C-alpha cells in the first residue's frame, strides 16, 4: 500500500511519462527537477498527518509578515 506522497509521485510520473519519452530523457531525473519536485511535494507531506475521522480540514495559506 502506497502512502499519500508515493501516490502523488506515481501519478506525476505517469502524467509526465509521455513527455519523458518524447524528449528521450531516459530513466534518470535531472537534479534540478528532483529539487523542484521536493519543493512542490513538501506541503503535501503535512497532509499525511491529518487524521480527522470526518475528513474535515481548513488550511490557511496566508503568510505573516
């Protein structure tokens, strides 16, 4: 069974597979793309810790200055 982050990564890989094949990138992911994926997926990691039985959540995306 895959956790949330693994499912997101798998879905991204499946979505980008045609692009990877078209450009002949191969099976390696460039370091810059790895870093970008880590940045993009970081907020999603916190979602794994949510455990409300009813599945109700509120997230504030505001930034304090």
